[in-house]
């Protein structure tokens, strides 16, 4: 028995349910709010999207949960307490979409689009000196499922690409760094920094004044990961002081942004409404179904989130 536990709208739940039923015709899959007590007791797997924890807690025989999202930071601590395996969505299509976003917004900064938009609003005709991609250094924080694909696409576009991860890595065409010292070395040579880290105890508030100080003057930031990784006070200070030239932000501590948020107004900030890589329901449902089938056939739960590391 599988429960669909989400805070999505009825229509969205029904659409997901239809896809899952198509992919897993032999499974009994029920939306949490429609489950009776017997079904709750029989439920061993939950497919989740930002679920209420009390809903998960009312499924006493759950063995593992499969998230429909790649980012599961808000769930890690609670699910660890419940002693469940938390499987997040790892999906090639999602990685490709994120890599496309990394390329799109890197080109936006690389080709000075915010500056030309501002010039147009002031009727200024001024040609900014062109920089070749090979001379533009892009650094990626996080070389996981998303960061690695982004690095590949940016490198193929001719940019000089570096990346930073927790453990040492070797990736073709990418200068790989790890550790505190590696981070500082990488930042010193960065023109555009792309954040694709998970939000954990170690990365919360990582991009603060001290961190930004390691970047060259005029560096630019793209945050596709989680708002909590950036210290907003320090970010605004760096933008105002000219230390940072521009920030493209897709994620915020509070989403949606409130009308009075300073982000909307800031001329050096491009606000995106958390759109860099959205889950594709068709491909995601196939991956979830494949993982569940493997569990049913072989008893193998896919690798879950490392609760110690928090991602
Ligand atoms: P992932 O596969 O778990 O990769 C995370 C990467 O970050 C790994 O390379 C890891 O290093 C590195 N890392 C983690 N903690 C670190 C630390 N303290 N120091 C240095 N490196 C560290 O995650 P992913 O699938 O690429 O996703 C990354 C994040 O993107 C998600 O957690 C989510 O927040 C965000 N996301 C955003 C959107 C959006 O639409 N904006 C969509 C999907 C996901 P190791 O390789 O050494 O473990």
C-alpha cells in the first residue's frame, strides 16, 4: 500500500495519482486524506511532496518515503527521528533543466544583460568591452547531481569552470576543489559563482561577508539552491558597496517573497520565482515507479539521504 502525502492542490494530487497508477498498475496508491485506518496501517511506502509530518507519523508501518522533489532539506531532521529512509528525486531530466538554467543565467550575466537593460532605461548608448567565455571563470558550489551537469554544459560552452564539493572529485574539464582551503582558492578566481549546494547545518549562511570577501571585486552570484545558504544582510551590503556586481536569485528564505521584500526593488538583483528546475511529472513518476518496483522485486530501497551529512 502506497500513500501520496503532499500539500499540493486536489487537482495536482489527482494528476500525480493518475501518472502513478499508469506506471504502477499493480499497486494500491491512495491520496493520504482519502485513506481509511486499515489502509494507513497497511501502508509501507509514502510518495511525498512537502508533506505535513503529522500525516507521515500517522502511518505507523512506513518503511521508506520517496520525495517528488530533489531538495529535501526541510524533511531530513524529522524523517531521521522517525527512523525512515528518505529517498529524494534524482532525475536526469531535472539535472538537464538545471544545467540549462545555469547556462541561461550565466549568459545573462556574461553578456551584461542587466547593465544593457539599465542603459536602455536611461537611453545610454555604450558598448561594454566583450569578454570571451574562456576568460570568464565560472565556479559551482556543489558538484552533485545538479552541479556536475551544470559544469558539463558550461564547460562545453567554452567557459572556464571550477567546482567545489565536500569530498574530492575528478571531473573532465572542471577544476575541482574541496575543503576550506580549496574553497578560498576557487573563490579568488571566480567571476560568476553558482550555488547548487544543499541547505545543511554546514552550508546554512555559508555565503556571508567573510565568504564574499574572498571573491574578486565585481563578481556575480547565482543562487539556485536554497535561500538560507546566503546571508541576505551581507549580500545587500556587498551589492551596495560594489563588491558584488549582480545577484540572480531563484530561492529565498521566505517564498513567495512578500511585497515589501527588499529583493524586488534592488537594482542589482534579478528575482526568479523558484523556477530554475521544476520536477517533470511524467519522467519523475517513471523514476519513482522504477524505484518502488525494485523494492517490491528485490527488497532494495534506493540509496537514501545521508542523515549524518544532511543531504
Ligand atoms: P546532491 O546530489 O546531494 O549534491 C550536493 C553537492 O553539494 C555534492 O557535490 C556535495 O559534495 C556538495 N556539498 C554538500 N555539503 C557540502 C559542504 N558542506 N561543503 C562542500 N560541498 C558540499 O544535490 P543536488 O541534486 O545536486 O541538488 C542540490 C540542491 O539544489 C538541492 O539540495 C536543492 O536545495 C537545490 N535544488 C533547487 C531547485 C530549484 O528549482 N531552485 C531544484 C532542485 C534542487 P559531495 O559530492 O562530496 O557529497
